[in-house]
């Protein structure tokens, strides 16, 4: 059982992959020494049927207690020194053992010493990823009862070590194979590490209980060193002259490539190809510098097809990884036009434009720019964009798209000629107003017919230009039974309109108030409604006119419903009831209204508290002024001088008109000493 546990632990460590990091590489530190390491050693007989003795099960224990690292005559010293990575993507380490353990107290032993070390980035590994296990080896020849000394174990390990790595010593195995025919033909293994317990295996066969010792439960020695890895193989697009990004380019652009990981001084080639294997490459051979870095500049030709770009930088022995990029084709634009009331809506879709740059759309008349508002849109990373242009100028005949380029290169442009003209909307007439072109004709608001006498004599020629007919009042007449009355179809129905959100702490104290207007828009017509405009307005009166807001409804099929949410806000110090008016589409029948109440209750409460505190302070001030010292003395046994007026003396005075007993210091009606005290106390309260 002990052997199976040890085999599983060691095998798990051996198959763990190397993890590569990227970072700054500081200078390599000196070799690291450890004197008299903690823990100890354990001797056991391995299962020789397993080829790798480091993972073979323990057949039996030779040790009965934890054995010392050395003989005790001189201190045991372990020295670990890592070797920096090289351009052939290898690193290494060496371990020196001075005054090591005694392999066998009675026999001379010859065998192989193997040290296991872990290797991982100094910055650490992601959660769940274990460090790799590497080995250092050396042959040893130890005399009976003498410690192993002057033993140097070395090893190399391969990998893309892209930054500073840490190497840590785990265990040292001393394998002494036996000799066939000898008393102990399987020999022994002595393993030393940081485990401080030495419990042998106990119990009868086959139910053995493994003890905790360096062979069954290894503990890291803890001796560490660092090494500097070489650069990882990388390739990146450093710059594209003509673009704001490095992930796309077009004909005429210049692409700068930077790579690393090529062997120093090696010649390499660089090329950019399209999906048809047509390539643009650098002129002549290129050579990596002393650090294995590669640099190349390639100008994109006109013959590369639009699509994925295949970038290759390679030498005779190394091919660098390919960065992702695309070749842009000629810019194009597609348009879908839709007539409206006095306007023409044009949905535009662009392909092949420079990513992360702005395209400007403007209306044009045959002679100059139209009065329509320009539209600006930022192109996506794939070179495409979508936007909408609304033309209201009746003279607009085309849309012009332009995009300025990086590095002073010629701008990109496209023109779309409109298939439709902006509709002309005739002016609306009030009821009873004469239509244009018929001056002098009386209106007929009452609905009665007017008979015009026939014209005799010479016929009158009609005018050259006949104006559009104006609006005339129409009398509604009930049609015959079974007739069909005309009906106007409202395409959109608005329902479940509400204001969502709660008052914030800032709003309670006079801050800005924010809510979210939510509603459902349903297409109740029999045709598709194309991305209707959303308008919102907030004001004190219900008649506030809503304005267009940035809310996307999209195209609604017949019967389709969509939930729309729009943020609205009121400025600071808003107070009272406000009206929110919304409208979807051009029909006012799809208009709705909501009531929005906002009161800064926190601010109001603070003001009321301030007023109450002020009133309470004034009341206390007044009470102090109205609360003088006692003026009247109590009974005769009251403290002398506590009252200004002596009631007993006052009664005698009122009864006899004079003091009825010999005059002394206590016969006066007014106690002057008490009066002085009362005035002094009153003055102190007033001040």
C-alpha cells in the first residue's frame, strides 16, 4: 500500500507540463547553499520489476527510524545553481552534495544519485496547474560507513522559458542496485528530503500499514534558485501605416512585423499572403539579431484578395506563430431607401472601410452640399458599418461617403445616387380658405350648393401653370345601408407604458432625478413597420412636444411586439409633478403620456429640523431671561439672604405701619444683600 501511494504521487508529478510565462527577466542570482538541511533519510528495498526506481513501490523497509543527512563529523551542505536558458530553448541546474548521507554502514556501494526539482515561473502558475518535475543525476561510489561527498548532480530541461523561473530541490535518491546471487540481490534505495518523521511499515501481510517517512510521504527540501529564460517565440504586427489598428490593412499600407525566438544570427523570411496564396514579401534576406529578435517591413500590393491574411516569419529551424489579421478590399456601400412624409430615409451598410475610423455621410444637390444634417459613424473591427441617413432637402440627389486615412494617405470615398426624390408636402389649408389658383371664389363652409351660370362668348384659355388643388371642406353624408365606411389604419399600438426606478439618496436631497420609460410597441397593421423613430419629452404641461431620442426599435413584422426602454432624467432641484410624453412612429395616435412626481423629501426634512432647532433655541433664551432669582422668602426658618423681600417684616409693616420690634439687621423689608445677589445673577444670565 505504501508503494502504491508513492508510485501514484511520483507519477503524477512527472507527467505535469511546463507552464510558460511572459515578463521581465532580472539578473541571475548566485548559487544557493543550504547547510544541515531539515528532515532526514530512509532506506528501503524497491520493486526492481519497475524500470524507474523513483516511482517503484516499496517492497520492504531497511530503516527502522529516521536516518541523518550526514555522518555528523562535518555539516552536510547542499549547493544548488541554476543555468540560464539558451537560444536552443534549454535550461539546466547542478547540485553539489558535501558530507552527505552514509549509504551502507557495512558495504561499499556504487550506484546512481538522482535529485528531483520542480520548475515554475517566478510569477506563479494559474490555479489548478502544477509545476513540472525535472531530474539531476550523477554516479556515486561510497565506501562502507563513509558519507557521500563531493558529489555533483547535473541536468538539462527543455521548454519555452519566457521569463524568470524558480527551481526548487525536492528529494535526493541514492540507488544502489544489488548483485545477482548476493544476500540482497535487489539492493537498496536511500531517499533524503525534508520529511522529519520516520515510521516503518507495520502489520502482517497482506494488510500492511505504511508509515510516514521520506519514502512514502516526501517533503520538499526547500532549496531554491532562479534562472532567466530566453524569449518566447512571438510574432506581432507592430504598426500599420495607414490604419488606426494593427489587425487590418489594405493595398498600399505598410506593415511592420516584430518577432522573437529565432536563433541569434539566423537568416529568416517574412511574407503576407491572402487566401489564394498570393503573397507580398520583404526584398532580400533578413537576419535575426544577437537576442534572436526579427524585424520586417512589408508593403501590401494591389493583387492581394480581401479576406484572412496569412503572415509567416520563419528561419531554417523556427517558424514563429501567426498573428491574426485581414486584408481589406475596396470600400463599398449598399442602400435601402424608404419614403416618408416630407423625408426620405436611407439605410446604409458599408463593407471594406478602415476599422476604428469615422465615415462621414452628407447629402448633395447637383451643385453643392444639401441642407440635410451630416451623419458620422465609426467603422467596426471587421471594416463594416451600418447607419441611417434622413434626407429632407427636396433638392438632394445623392449621398457622399468619405473617410480620412491615417498617415496622410488619400481618403476613401463612395457615392450613392438616390433612386427616389424627397417627397414634397403641400402646405396645409384652414377650412374655408380659397385653394391657390382660384382667387375670388367664395368658400362654402355651410355645405349648400352654389349654381354658377354658364359662361357665354369667347372661351378663356387656362393658365400655363396649374397649381396643386387646395383643401376644400367636405360634408359627411350618411351612405346607404350596407355601405363601407373608410377607416384609417394605425400601424403601431403602445401598451404597458410605465416609469421604472426608485428615488435615489441624491434625489431625496435635491440631486438629479432619473427614471426609465418602458413600454411595449406592437405592429397591429398588415405590413412591416421599418425601425420607427422614438420620441420623448418631459415638461410641466401635458402638451410638451416630444423629440427624437436614441432608441432602436428595429423592423416589426405584422403582429410583432417589442419591449423598449429609454432613460430619462430631470435636472437638479426638480420639484413637483412632471409630464412624460412619448410617441413611436409618425402617427400621433401612437402617443402616450405618464406622470412623474419628484420631491426632495430629505431636503425638506432638513429644513424643518433647522427651523425647529432655531425656535427651540429662541424659546430657551427667552425662558432664561424670564427666570430670575426668588423674590419672596419662605418660612422663618428659610436660609437668610435667600429672598430679596422678607414677608414677615412686610406683614408687620402693613399691619402697624412700622416695624413692631427693635430694629436690627433682620428687620428690613428688602434684604439688600439678597438684592445684590439677584442683580448679579440676572446680569450674568443676560450676558
